[in-house]
C-alpha cells in the first residue's frame, strides 16, 4: 500500500463525512459560530468570575431573607443593587444602617 492510496482514501472519507454533516445539521454555519462564541464566553465567566457570581447569588439570597423573611423594610431597588454588587457584606451594611436609623 502506498501513502498516496491512503491519502486518497482519507480524502474520500472526509468528503463523505462533510456531506453527511450537511444532512444531519439543518442549520447554516452562521448560527453555529455565534453559539460556540457564547459557549466560550460562558466558560470564561464561570472559570474566571466564579467568585463574583457566587458572591452576587449569595447577596440576593441574603437580601431575600432580610427583605421578606425578617421584614427589615429595606428600600427595595437600592438594597437589591447593593446585594448584587457587594453580596452579603453589602446587605450587612444596609441592615446596620437601618438599625441606626440612617436609612
């Protein structure tokens, strides 16, 4: 067997695979590229910004507990924004300010 024969068989096989791929995937390539880019962005966010996301989620959970379970009567929108940006520490500061009557 010669290498030319193997290369020819490989080329024929890849052509057949690309023809079958067009039949299997009904969407054009213009839809697949943005989807792959969005997946890459999401992976980047989860790997590099995971601590920020966890802090924000915990802040919203603490905010919900303070606002609805304990009826702290915090201002709705400002306290939610503080919870998302600063997390549980921000809500702690909001509660301390509420206790001292500043807000």
